[in-house]
C-alpha cells in the first residue's frame, strides 16, 4: 500500500513539473543586423540587444551605446526603438500521439489548433509577421498573414495514425525560415509541434539542427505533445536542449495543461533599435562597424559588420569669376587722386561632392598668386571679399580656392586669371584746372573785376586832367592864324602807313604742317608731362579706325594694361570732320579731360586724348589758320 502511494506521489510531481514550460537562460547578446551608408557620412544601423533571459533589452538611450568604426570610438547621435515583424514557421510533426483524444473526444492536436487560432485571431489587421506552415509533406503555406496562415492550419488534416514522427519536419522548417526575409532586420522563430521520437540516438541526431538554428539566429520553441510518461524521455530531453540552446522555450502538453501564450514568444522578436552616427571614414573602401552596449547586467559587445563607401574630396568651383577689374577715380570725382574704386570685389563659389555624398564644409580659403588672401571658417562658405585697396598698380593675378570638408578632405580649384587695371587721374596743370576750374574761374573773374574797377577810377582821374589840357589846345586851334595845313605826298602817305603797321603786333600761323605723309590726321604720343614722346605717330588713314588691345577686334593695337580689347574708335564724317567714340572700355576715354561716351565727341586740331593711361594729341594735316589782323587806310 505504501509503495503504491509513493508511486502515485512521484507520478503527480513529475506530471506537474512536466506541465510547465522551460524558458531559455543564456548569456545576453547584441547584434548589428544591418548597416546603411546611403546617406554617408551619416551611417544608419539596426541593432538587437537581448538580456540573459532572452528578452529584448528596452529603455536604452544613445549615451548607453558606443560605435567602433575601424576600432575608432564614435558617439551615437540618435537611437530609436523599432517595431519589426517576425519571420515565424510552424512545423507540425504528425504521429499517433497527436491524435490521442480526451474523455470528450477532442484530440490533442485539436487543442493545439485551438490555441493557435486564439493567437491568430488576436493579431491586428496591420500585423506584418511573415508566417509559414510546414509538415512532413513539405511547405503548406509561406509568407502569409496570420489569418491566411490559420486558414491553412485549420484545413490541415493529416493521417496521424499512419504517420511516424522524425526530424524531417524540423529540417524543412529551418530551410523555410532561413530564406531571405521580406524586410531587413526580421528575427526568425520556429514553433515545433512534435511528439516523442523512438530514436535511441536522438541526442546525436538533434545536434546538427541545433547548430543550424544557432548560426542562423533562429529561436526554436518546442511544444512537446505526448503522454505524461514521455515528458522525461530521452526524446523530450533532446528537444529541451534544442529550445534552450537556441534561446527558445519548451512546453509539454498531454491534453489537459494550458499551452503558453504565443505572444510571449514572439513579442520580443518584433522589437529592435535603429541608430545613426557620423562616420569618420575618409578613404574609399570597406570599413568595419561594431557596437558596445552598457546594460544593467554589464557591457555587451555586438560583433562587427562591414560597409563600403566611395569617398572623394570636395571640389570648389568659381561662379562667373571676373575677367577684368578696373580701379579708377569715382565717376562723380574723376580727378581725385586719393580714392580709387572699387575698393573690394565679391567672389562666389560652389562646392561639389564628386562622390555623391554632400557633407558639412569646415573651411574655404581664397589664394591670390598662391598667397592666402581671405578665409571662411563658418557659414557662409560660398562668398569671399577680395580687398583691392592695396593694389595701386595693375597686373594679371591667378585666383584659387581651397575647400576642406568635415572629414578633413581638401582640394584646390582650377586657377581663375583676373586682369586688374589701375587708372590714376592726370596730375598736371590741366588736370588741376579741370578739377578746380570753377573755383579758379571765379577767382580770375573777381581779380579782373578789381582791375577793371581800378582802371575806371584811374581813367576818371586822368580824364579830368586831359580836359583841362584840351581846353587850352582848342583855343589854339580856334585861331585861324595858328591852324596846321595837311599837305602829304604819296610817298609820305606810304611811309606813314608803314610806321603805323610797324607798331601793330605781327600775327603768325599758330600750327605748322605735319611731317610728310599721306594721312589727313594723326595721333602724336605724349608723355605724362604733355611733351611729345619718342613713339612714332599713329596715322589716321581709314574712314573708321578702331583702337584696343585685341588685334582681332582693333585696327590699331595699343599695348597697355589699361586698354580694353575694343577700347574706342575714330570716325571720319562726310563733312570732313572727325569724331571719337568710347566702346564701354573699363579704363575709359577722355578728350581734354572730359569723358567720352558711346555717343561720341567731335575732335578738333590739338585735342588731347586719353585712352586709359595713354595720352595722345590729335593733329590735322591741314591745320586751320589763325585769323590775320587787318589795318584800315582811314587814318
């Protein structure tokens, strides 16, 4: 009697222990699921972190993580928790034990289907789990929603009594679950519904399947459906090892126990993290990424993954750089020798990224003839101000730009040549009069006025004296005896005329003829002091003569930095007069220190012409004659 009671007690304890399910208790781990370098230098990665009980490690922050890129520690910028669908395969291993019925005539497999149906119906319509169903005959349905999957499960009616359980169903399940997922980062799970296996070598037979599941990071959840006396069999122990070593769980079911809630299995599998960080990679090729995670249970290191990227330095480019810049006195004060405009030039650039990965700019620098002239170390990086006030002489300068990005990569642009023309105003007396002519004229008029007034006063005083003398002379002329008699001969008359002519000023031609040539007009080069230079005169032979530095556009080439390609032209009119026209030159054209516009100005003999910094005198071959004084014979 005592022996029977003891056997019943042990059987009850064993049944109670077997009715509970075993959950995996393995080491915590982390894994980098994928790395995305599409938005380089920002790198994105998916991360999974699990604790020692196999649950998802939630409530992590960016400060809990450190990224190691090529062994260099980098901070994590953002960390976001994700909801990711799971890839789940239900594998049914048919055998007579699954068809065993209770007192109500309900088979054990029917109870299993009922539990699975309750889980499937509880899934929301937008649930995206990837579900498959396999058995000994192969795949019954794959990549289905929960509703479609359960419809296929309900229609599954195998002949359990004629089936023999084996590991073929588990092999098909592993093949199905390791197929490429429909979404990156999906975690894998197998629900293996099986009775015991009559295989004395079950421990060795199950080992390759455990290795496959571990390598593919597939969790295997085992529902061991059989009689209670099989819960401690070698087969049951082998399936417990399968579940524990793959971070799954084991549950024994004889038909009366309560099956676990599948959501407890799959909920941790639907969670993950997305992180971003700023890459420091500055060379093209493959790079390694690992992650270290600080948790309450200690630090976890995720194995490294790799990504490839094409990295090239930034390319700075000038935007419409000026070909010529002219510095000259202001238009409203053209004879001001102390001020030249413009005092600065604004240059604009763009920075391109040939590798297709735009990123922050750290610095842009302007060089003029290799000398650093301006630099931007903060935004805006695309604008420079070139200070021109120090340039008092013209010349040709080479401009370059260097750009450096946030990765420390730098590149210099192509050279941009710029011709700088500096035109100083004339400094002789004529320029002085041109600038201060109004004041000088006013002063001269005032002086003349004073002289005239003084002369009038002097003449009034002298007139009074002459009046007294005239009165006495008239008295003598009134006496007939004292009147003079005029009796001049022709010779005497001619001598008188010569005497009068000798006292008049002699007028000469004001302009001498030009040197012997056929040109009706010419330009004589002058120095800055107004004296003729040693250069040969320029004959004006054509009806229209163009002047400039470009031999293609200009008939007469003037070799000076202040001369534009097409600077000005002189045109002979039908009436025989000459006119000069400016063609929008940078340094300008002047006649007698007055600027010449595109409308032109008529030229006269002796006019002084400025082409930029060059000075010429306009001369006609047939110079106009000065007016000759004429003497009347009426004495």
